[in-house]
């Protein structure tokens, strides 16, 4: 075993920020599991938590909101000043008034608005929205004969898609795309959070004046009567929680399909690859932070009230007790989508988006091959995900004509029916310089052709 990447000694907190988890997540899960269904870890310097790696114990926590709360204002270490305020994990753990960090009646009210709005996204609409964005991104690199499928495709597609689904005018869409990327990469998080907040508050203001056929407008119109602040925070969780998991799900599935285990070997189908990833490398590996309302015994480990209990979806899925379910890929057994009152409300849309994005790419570039061995691939740091930095590929160069062809064959829609394209966009103010154009601005122009 590499001593540089070895778990902590028995009785110590297992660090998840020193390269150990990045190098080998399963090593961490096995180390914790050897001492019980849950164990003490350090998510970042000065940020202690309990990691649950047993499937049965994970369900106990996820399905018991009366004992395990999600409201991180309970966090004892943070309230007592023992958690560094500049910690990189605070952006993912600190309280926001949205359905991820609330409990009881407040959570129910916010969640009903979110689920009702997401339910209006049908499969046909999602496919129709994903396909031209996929074509646009493929056109950006198809003539080169090489690409990085994470940064050129899997990262950009969810960001651009959400701009469309949430009805973002071009300038706001560009701001949100950049801010979300910086937010999850831990680069200048404070600035990214400020830009994200300002952009979403402007979007809410626009949609209150000019509602359209998009998720933001549907949230505004819901009988829950969300305030502007509540709307902003529901949008943050919807965009953020969708952006990063989709990036990882698409990227991991593509990696698998292009490897010897996937298309290079057994000819695995896209849906099979996604199921494999959900079981073996879930898009979010460790999260769903809970705070026990009283001291609690987790299989022999006494966890103090109001301290973070983190669910390891990756660890729970690899629980030896699930061997039979894992081998049969029983979709109802894995915890990649969570469980209980806070289970992911966007499971079905996420699957449609991922399958469509992957199929569109593989059909466009059928001779894709990996451009690096597994030993050469790098993984992003951080305790919440085991995600690729990049995925280099090679293929036969092809003309960048897919987007134009798709637009020529698609029936034009009135502007009012194109969420995020022109509806609700504010005119440029006289005398102001034109904003820097990003991917979303360019894609919007193509939709106007």
C-alpha cells in the first residue's frame, strides 16, 4: 500500500483531503467499514464528520428526519468557531434556505414547488433541448480529431442546458455558467458565489416581470408563493446539484463505454454503462450531510448531537451485504439518488439528459478512442466526488455542420416558446460596452438563425 496515500491509523480520523480519497476512494470506505458501519473522518482541515459506509445504516439516517436533521445551522463546530470560515467545504455544507438544508413543514413547502416545476419537464422536451446543445458542442471540436470529453462536453452540456431550461438571457447565462464551474472547482469561491447570487436575483426579477415557459417562471407561479430570496436559493440547488452530478455521470459513463470493460470489450449499452456508474462510482460520492438532534449510536460509534454525519453513497453501494444486488444491478438497491424525504427529485430528467447526451456524441463520432491510459487520467480533489479532471479522446475529424443541419430541419418556434433564448432578455443599455460573449451567447445566436 502506498504510505503517502494510506488511511489514518486506528482510532484517528481518516483524512479525505490529503490525496487519499482522490487516489483510491474504496480504500477509505474499506478502512471505515473495517471499524463499523460509520467512522470518523476529516473532510477538510478542521472539519470533522462521521462517514456512513454501510447501506443499512445509510438508509436509517436518510429515512429518519426526526432524528437526523438537514439544517446546518445546528452545526456545533461551526457555531463555536472551530470550523475555518474559509474552508473549501463550507460552500457545500453551510446553510441556505432551500429544500436541501431544511426540515419539516418548511422543507415540504419548498420541495413541493421544486418537484411540481420539474414534473413539467417531459422526456420529449428534454431530448429536444439536449440535442442541439450536444450538436453545438461537438461542432466545436469535431474538426480537430481530438477532444477532452470532460471539459469540452460533459462539463459544458449541463450548464448550457440549464441556462435554457431556466430561461436565462444570454448575459446572465454566461455569468452563471462561469460561476458554477468556479464554485465546484473551488476557485475563487467567494467571487463565484457573489456572481451566482447576483445573476440569479436578476433572473428572478426578469421572470417576475416577463414569465415564460421555463422552470424559473414555474417556480414563481407555484402556489407556495416563494420569495425572491427563496427562489434564488432553490435555483442554486437545482442548478448546482444538477450541474455537477450530470457532468460526472456523463463523463464516467463515457470513460466506461470507451474502455475495455465497455464498448472496447463487451459492447455495453449506454443504459447499462449508466447503471454501472450509479452503482460503482456515483456522481456524488459522499454528501447528504445530516445533524443528529441528540447523541446517537451508529453501530457502536457514539456520534455527538449537532455534528455532521455524511452519507457515503459510494461506500454504501459497495457494502458487501449488497453483493447480489450489485451483481444483478438492481436499480432499486443503490443509493446514488439518495433516499427518504430528501431523495433526488430529478432522477428521471437526469437519466434522459445523460442518455441523450451520450448517444448523440457516440452517433456523431463512432470511432472515438481513449487518448490516455487509466494510469494517466487525473482525478479532481475534494471529499464529495471522485470525478475526472479530463478525458482525452481521438477520432476521425469530421465537418462542423451538425448544428446548422439541426436548425435547418427543425421547425422554428415563436420567441415566446423558446425558454432562455429571447424571452425575458433585457435590452442592452445605451453607452455600455457589449458584454464578453460566452458559450451560451453564441448558442443563443444560433437559435436565432
